[in-house]
């Protein structure tokens, strides 16, 4: 993915080296900690401390990647879009004035970049979004072993549900991913998406209704 910006070429190059070389390793180790050095990291990062921004990157990489992956649908595209998200955050950090949490701010960037990417892909291919069903890796089933029929039914249902979610319009897909899947509250979703609780509830209701209809078609 081509990245654009006004940063000096050397800074851009070093930043791309970071997200390229450490991407896979950080996916496995980027869970947030209970302590909160984030305020200090953020203050230092705004002042130009690249190492402090790398700490923010490590903290939120996995969550941002998971959101982007569910929005765009493939591993390669998710990696590219995630890099673009953090590049945009890095480039625009001097304009961050703590009017919202960094977490909310970077999630809003991730949603916007993902939606723009999906819309460009749809226009380019002139296909409906639901014609592209991603190959999503499933975690091992937690159901008791020894019942092959139930395991098969469980896998079939999970695949049908994933397909249904990916058929949703982008705005409905975003609230389904942020809410029921990632566990954000209505208030958090409204802050991330830049809208109101009532709009979030309405989109979520329409998304669930659409999913029910899609699942009926799959039966």
C-alpha cells in the first residue's frame, strides 16, 4: 500500500522498517498492561520521541489489527491497512490535543481508514461487498470432543455467521465488530465513530436484523 505524508523521507523509511520488521512478533506480544504509563508515552511522543510512540504502537497493535482484519477480510490487506492506520496516527500526532483518549482517537483512525479501503476496493472491482467471503482462521472448538456431528454444526454456524457479518454494509459491520465482538460500550463506539449512542443502537439493531435474514438464507 502506498503511504503518503509530509514527513521527511528518512523518518518515513525508519517508521516503515519498524512496522515491517516487527509486525508479526508484535501481534503475539502487544496485549495492554494494567499499569498506565500511557500519559507519559503520549506526552513524549507528541514532543517527537519515536520510542514513546513505539510503546503506544506495541500496546494497541493487536486490537487495531483485529478490528482491521474483520473490516477488510484478509491477512495481507489487514497488515497493509494496519500499517496505514499507525502511519496516519504517527503523522497526525502533533495535532492530538487530548480531547479524547488516545485509544479512542486511534480506533477512529482505524475505522475510517478501513472504511475508505473497503469502499475503494468495492468501486475498483465493481462488486458487492458480500461477494467476497474471507478465509477466516477458526480457533479450536471449545465444545467437548467425541461428538463429530456437533463439531461440524458448530463450524458451519461460525462460517455462516462470519459470512453474514461480512455481507453487512460497512457502517453496520463496524458496530458489530466494535460492540458484540470486541466488547465496546455504546458510549465508546459513539466516541470512536464520531456519532451518538442512539445512532449506534440503531445501526446495531439493523445489523442484527440483517444477520438474522442472512442466516435464514444459509439454512
